[in-house]
C-alpha cells in the first residue's frame, strides 16, 4: 500500500526516535515545519541518486535552435518535469557502444540540453511527486533522507550519520531489486572482440 507524504515524514520522525507524529505538513509545530522544509529536497535527492524504474521516462526533445555555439550542433529545451538526464537514446538502444555525447547547460533564460543529434530522444529521471507511484523502497529511502536532514541539528551527530548510511544502503538495495524487473541486452562487446570475430 503506497504511503502518503505525511506517512513518509512520520517514518522519518520514527527513525530519529521522535514519536510525536504529524497529521499534516502544514501543522504549526516544529516536526511538521522541519519535514515540510526538507520533504521536496529529500524526494529530489533520492530520485537523482539512482534511475528508479517508477521515475524513468522517455521524451523527444523540443529544438530551440541549430548551431547555438561552436561546440554543439543543436540546443534543445530541457523537459520541465526532468530531474536528471540519463542518456540520449539511439537506434541501437543500450547496445550502442558509442552513445552520443550531450551536455546540459543554461542559455541565459532556461535550462537546455546540447548535443549533435538532429532528433534527440532522452531517457531521464522524472521529478516524480505522486507518492501513490512510489515503491516501498523509494518511500523508505526518502524517509531516511528526511531523517538525515532533520537530525542534522541533533547534539549526537551519530544519528545523522546513521540516517545517511541507511539512506545509501536503501538506494543500493533498490539497484539490486530493480534488476529483477528488467530484461536488458547484454553489454556490447568491445571493438577489439568484435573485430576478432
């Protein structure tokens, strides 16, 4: 059963032995205000740490201009719901031994993606905000990052360090579990091996 943002925050409070739970992030008490302050940041930091399957999305980029500078042939609009670009997709998919280079940047008014691909499609991490789509591992990881963030002012710094270590282990666990829900082509052989065939 998916957890709500309040339930995730209450888990975080439980991680640091605070049993005064909240009913809403808009409550006027220290626990709710602390959770409200760090919640969005904790979600984004956790999503950026690993390409979570539930936050993986593909999109064809919208061209802003050709030849924006001497380094790149194309400048594309950074998707508004994109948290982190993972790769540019090609016809060879994940088997492509030479994926196209790209760079994210800012053209002075907005975030952009530079590449030499004429029609660029990217795989990226969606800034996922709907907690109904969070797997239990993701919700737990977010709760540990919240706990780390709000325990930073604790007198005992070991609590904060422990929360951060558990957060890292939750991300590692997610990587292991996600491998069970996909079937990818094997990694491409090196050019040296292919040339011997």
